[in-house]
């Protein structure tokens, strides 16, 4: 993440104005936003990180499914086929913000010369004592998720 990306406002900032945890992640996807956005919406079907941990061993789909665009109130993701979390805000093709397990996260897509910067910010309002552990766990899981989404959007 660049300093400018970290400094920019994310939709999750309005949901948790005084967080105890802030974590930023980002990858460059060699594909336009139009190819990346459907994969962000598909997070509602599976977590796309380490399936053996996050999805009870079930594989996240490696093909786009015919899911409708995300809307506020939708489940955020599914773990072993069970809905988890909730979508809090959506701007199609631009951002998806959701809540799960005490965290709020915003996925933001920024077009850059035919490619896309896929940015993720995670914030938590509570849990100051566990925030360092959550941050390390999120680093591992979110990195895998973003790299999987990158690979899928580029293929």
C-alpha cells in the first residue's frame, strides 16, 4: 500500500469512526475493474482465502457464478455453505463494505491504466487486547484472499 492509499478515506471509516485496529492490504490486478468487480461480489459464496481454514475444506469457486450484484443486507460471505456477516454498503464497480465477526472491511477498486488496485481496509471497534493477534491473522488470510482474487480476475 502506498502512503496515499493508506491516507484515503474508506467507507468502513464511517462505520467505525474510532477503531482499535486498522489494517490495510492491497494488490495490483492486471485486469480492468470490470473483470475484478464480479469476483468481489462472489466473496458472498466463499471466503477465497485458505479454504481448509476459512471454508471448512470446501473449495472456493474458481469460475464466476451467476450471483446477482451485492446489495446492502446480503450475507457477506459463506463458510461451508453457511451465510456469515452482512454487506453494509455497496457502490457497484467501486466498493463493497461488510461486517463479520466484529470487524468491518471495505474492498475498494481503483482503476490505474488498464489495471486495478484492489484495496482492503479492516477496522475493529473493540478488542484492543486481541487487535495485534487479529492483525497478524488478517495479514495472512487477507493476503491469500487478495492474491486468489487477483489470480482469478487475471485468468
